[in-house]
């Protein structure tokens, strides 16, 4: 990983927030995304009670686009890409390991068979590696271009290699599975590590130099994937109505809701609170999960 500080000439500048500065800072965007994510996860963990309104899930669609946008900003403006990567890695690995044992070992699984499958940080790891590979390719230096292409090819090949190895012996399959959930995340290990999520992050990276184009591309890609493709799939299902695209199949609305916030971003870091956001993600997931389990046991 290249960990040099990016020069102001190569990317849009970002400075600390100042009193009276208009717009929303990166920290502000993260707080908005955090509230959205919390609402979504309350719906996710306590939905079985039928007491949480469906629009909590709708409000939660805003979180992923905003956090992916902040990931791109962080990649370009961090003082150390290595440190940025390893901070995320240190949280993603234990979460992925627990996810693996929940899924395949039935460890800490709720009595109804439910367990948290949150793995957004694994997507972040894949995306950071992709971003760095794009940077190397963009340098037009032969060795770096070759390294970048090699990294991208390895990322594309790994899911197929993992699938082949998983069909050999139980020991190899277990080892590959653990790697696929931790150090070498495989696409589709959860709903957070899917092609649309990764594609959204890549689109935000490729268009980061122009905020209006970036916002338009975000909305267009997600509308095409989550509205048009989904509609073409479900429109023939019994009982389907167009209104369900706004009440059931509403994933596409997250990117649309995110556009105004991206356009209000003032390219300033804000207060930061980095440690809080790193800790909050795993903490709130397992606290909500534990509370949902206790509530189920007490019912």
C-alpha cells in the first residue's frame, strides 16, 4: 500500500472546518449516515417484533452511499493509507471470524436462527485495495501499472479460486472459508459485500473530481441496478404493484436521498471523531443483537 500524503494538486483540497463555513463536513455526513444506519439496524434486529415501522429500513438506505462516499474521501486525504487500511482491517477481521462461526458453527445464533451478517467493513477493505490498484495504473509507470493490473486480476480470480478450493477437503474448505470472511473477503459473503455495493464505491472513486458528476453517477448506477433490474425481475410476480418499489424494494432510494447531502458537502473534514465511528460500528451491532436476543427470551 502506498502511504504517502496526497498532494493538493492531485485531488480536491480538504481542510479543517471553520466557524461559519457553509455546507456539511465529512464528520457531519458520517453522523447522518450513523443515525441512518442505527435506524436500519433497529429494524433489522427487532423486525421480528412487528413493532418497528418499515420506514426505519427505508431511512437506513441512506447509510451505505454516505459511508462509501466518506471512504473515498478518506482514501484521498488520509495521511497514511496503510494505517487507514489496517484500522479497518483490525475491526473487519474479528467481525468476519465471528460471522463465519455463526454461519457454519451455529455459535451465538439466536433461537430463531437469526444472526448478524453485517460486513460493510469487508467491502471497505476490497474497495481500498481496488482504489490503490487504480492509483498505480493511473501513474503510468510500467511496474506500478503491472502491479495494479495484477491486484485487480487477483481480486477477480479469488472468488473462483476459493470456490474450487472449498470443494476439496474439509480442512482446506474451512481454512479458505475463514480467509474469505477475514483477511481475504470474498464477494457475496453477506449482503454488504456484493457487486452493487462495490460498484457504488468504485463509481464514487472514479468520479471524485467533480461532485455534481459524482452525485449523478451515484444515483444513476443505483437506480439502474436497484430499480430497473429489480423491477424487471419482480413485475411479473403475483400481487406485485408499482407502489412496492417505494415500500418493499426501496434499496434504490438510498442513493437518491444521498445526492443532496453530497452536493452540500463542503470538502472539509470537520471535528473527526474517528475513533468513535470505528468503535461504534461493531459495538452497536452486537449490543442490538444481544438486546434482541434477551427480548426474544423474555417473551
